[in-house]
């Protein structure tokens, strides 16, 4: 797994790419904790370039969601496709976790969540 981070005020967009396996989860948790410690409580995980993810990735989404909720933050997913999208649908996590597109449709002005 590779990632690229784009930081905007109190938010961060983590663009993940490649495959996400169990051995990547500790790194993802550390990255998330670092940004939250810096006051970045809105996190968008850009999944467009993730080609494969095992169940540990789903577990990370749930734990990251709970972690951010505890600090009054939000986790959003964006661009999931293929097997990643299928996993989200099969597990019904697509109904629990916010997808960026859903949030933008619900909020007037769209991206002010990143401010």
C-alpha cells in the first residue's frame, strides 16, 4: 500500500493506492493518530486507486470511524470501486460509513466540511 496526504486546515485527504493488507493497518492507524493529534478531525480516505483490500481494511474503517467520532470528527470514504466497493456493500458498511459524495449532497455548499 502507498499513500499520499493532502492537508487542508482541520482536514486531511489520504489517497490510498495498491493493495491494503493486514500488515498495512498498523501504519494506517499511526498515520491517523498523528493527524488527529495535530487537530485534523475530518478524514477522507480516497480509495479510487485501491485494487484489493482484505477484511483488516474493513476493520480499520470501523475503528477509524469510532476513533474520529470520539473526538467529534468524521471519516469519509471516496472513490471505492471494484472489489473494495463490493466489500463495503456486502458488509453493509456503505450504509454506516459516510461516503464523501453522500456528505456533499447533504450539506449546502459542499466542501465546507474541509474548512
